[in-house]
C-alpha cells in the first residue's frame, strides 16, 4: 500500500467508484469526493499524493477547481480526466499547472502510469524548471518539425480544436489530424498530454 493518498473527484457515482476500485486494486489509498466542494472542505489534504478530477461537473468544473486549489496555495499534483470535447479546456488546465490529462475512455495502465509519474514528480512539478538536458532534447525535436506541423502544434497547445486549426490554416480537419499524428511521432509523444507538457516546458525555460 502506497503511503500517498489519492483524492478522486467526480460527481458521477459509478465512474467515481469504478476509478476508486481500480486504484485500490493497485494498492493506492483512495478518498472519494462527490463534488469539488467536498475536496475543498477537506483542505489541507494531509498525506495527499495526488488529486484526480473530472473536468465536467455541475457546480464547479475541474478547471475551476484547479484554479481554486492554486489560489489556496495547494501544491498537490493534479490529474484531469476529460472527454474528447474537453481537450481545449484540458490544455488550459495544463497551462494552469495540471500535470497530466487523460482522455476518456482510458485503460488501467494509462491511469496508473500517469499517477505514478505525478507522485514521483512531487508537489507542483510544473512549477519547477525542467532539466536542462531534457529541455534541449525537446527543442531538438521541435527543430525537426515542418512549418505546417509547427503551426498545427501551436494551435493544439493553444487549446484549439482541429476544426478551428483547420479553418485558420485553410486546410481540412482530416489534414490537421494527419499533421498532428506526424508531429506527435516526431516529438516522441505517446499522447496529447505529453505533447502539450513537452512544448510548454520549452516555453517556460
């Protein structure tokens, strides 16, 4: 059993219980919250290792929760769970300090890997400078992108959906998807969250 406490925030009871069961089966201690307010009322989160929150909830969104935690000085790393249509908001959440976002539906390994990375990184890993050599590698990969791939990347990191990027660049959404797949391969990004995280790291340094 890990000593870290994972706080799961989701207004959907079945989704909340399912995720809690998955994490407990992986030997994590879990505290479930039916609303962001429940989590905020539990502050300070003694022994907390991570917060996993859904993006869309009725009274307070996941992004609003992230901002409120930041305002209250919380340094607990946060993972966002998001539907496909929430990607622009999820990117905005990463810019606010979320360490990862996971698109639904997700597999067990994807969640566990993200949680382990968050716990290893420690409190607010995004607030700390990236290692110089890691940033240099990311910059080298950025140099391999074509002008069009770089334009698509800028749109993705700005949180724009494919159709908006397509309209601004004068190409089809399908072509945007192709460029996005190519640039993710060149950047060695396994998922959209990793792509955004790497790109933002070079802009902070």
